[in-house]
């Protein structure tokens, strides 16, 4: 995603400086944050689907 951002900003800088500034300061920052959120949500879903064994319980000792 970052490589795509850098390449697009390179071409935008050569084409239109004003749109480059907008894309660099607002558009790509928002898209990168959205990408981070999506990757995090996918990761959380994958972790939540895993079945982890329950922790071992300690036996209760009578009279202790």
C-alpha cells in the first residue's frame, strides 16, 4: 500500500502540485489509516476464531 502511495505521489507531484498537496496531506493519510483499521479488524477476527486450550486448573486441596 505504501509503495502505491509513493508512486502515485511521485506522478501527482509532476502533474499538479495543488492536488499533490491535498493527496499527500489528506487523501493518503486517510487511506492508510483505513488500511490499518481493516488489517487490524481482520487480525482480530482471525485471532478470535482460534481455539485456545483452557489454562490448567489447580486442584483444590482439602484442609489447606
